[in-house]
C-alpha cells in the first residue's frame, strides 16, 4: 500500500445483501460508497458502509454474515 491508500476486505454477505424490494446491494453500490468516502479514516469508512447497508436492508435480518476490515496507510510527515 502506498501512503494514503486504503485496503478494504469484506465477505460476500455485504454485496449480496437484499433490500425489502429484493434489490441486491451489489459491488457497484459498494464502489460508489467507497468513492464518495475516500477521505475518511478506515474506522469512519467502515461506519459509513455499515450505516449504508443497514439503511439498504431496512428491518430485514441479514441473510449472511457481513464482515469488513479496512486498513489505511498513513501519509508520512
């Protein structure tokens, strides 16, 4: 990783989550969320992704586990 880069690892339960309208969360939605939140810390990015997927699925229980790990390399000063 280069300084400032972020590595995100996640299980398929995240991208395969369904909304109440049976719409798939999907990889493209995840990419858009990451792109929108590029400047966040790893911790803040995980919080934003968790909030987005919880809003997406609404009151439905998850069909699968959703595990995420984010690592951001700090910029040298």
